[in-house]
C-alpha cells in the first residue's frame, strides 16, 4: 500500500474511533447524575482513551522500554474506559427499553469498535513510518543557454553555390556597322527591311544611313 492510501485508511479508522468514543461519552453523560460535574467525570474515561490512542499513533518511540511502558498505560486506560462505559451504557439501554441480554451486549459492540479502531490506528502509524517516501526530484541548477539560432528554413539558408555570380556586361550591339554592311551588300534594301534585319527602328536605320552618307568619301 502506498503512503497516500494509508493516509486515507487512517482517516477512516480515526472516524470509526471518534464515533465509538462519542457514543460512549453520550451514554456516560445520560447515565450520570443531571449536574455538570457528574457528567464531566463520566465523560472523561472515553476521551482519555481517545487522546492516548492519538498520542501513541502520532509520536514515534525509538526505545523498546518506553514503547512497552506506553502500551501498558494505554491498555490500562482502555480497560478503565471499557468498564466505566460498559456500566453506564448498560444502564442507559435498560432505561430506554432494551430487555434480556441486549443491555449487556450493546456496550460490548461499542467498546469493541473502540478497541479495534485503536489497534488499527496504531498499526497504521507504524506502517506509515516504515513506508519509505519517494524523494522529490531536485530542480536542475544547470544554466541552459537560450537558443539564439535564427529560424531559417532550409531553402532560405545561405549557400555559396547559390550566390548569384555577376554576369559579364553584354557587349553593346554595333548597329551602325550592321546597317553599313547590309547597305553595302544590298544597296536596294529599304530602311524598313534593314531595321527588321538588325532589330532596330526605322528611325535608327535612317539616322545611321544619313551619318554614312555625310562621311567624306
């Protein structure tokens, strides 16, 4: 059984013990003389037993001699409480209509609950002290440096092979020379045809042709 389960069982046993002691106290008070002093005296033995059981179940003892002394004292207190409660409860049961053996058996049931609950409570206390508790994990003291690596997708990571190389500047097309060659080969070719062949506008062709015509022979 785990410690948590033992604690739950102990609360149930303690409840049964308190119920038995409360019944015994009520019977003692009802059977006593109707004055506060008599009622307090008659209610004391069950309460003394309850306090004694709580003490021996909560306070551990490391010497066997002391453990034997307190167990002996507890047994004496339990015997006194049982005898006093038995006589009071038997008288109350007979007064309120119980007949035959009932007035003498009912007190035994109450005292039996008190005795069994007391023994169980002491036994549970010993079991709980013997059950090892699981150590709680200590928090780690290692300083973990924060991850400062930027979130870069694989496709976005820099790569030397992906660096675009600078393209060499394209050679400027010599339109004037091309136009001059076409005019020399085909003197009858119109400016529109030359422009279509070279890939320029008609205006550019006429400008270059005029420049050729203006050159000295």
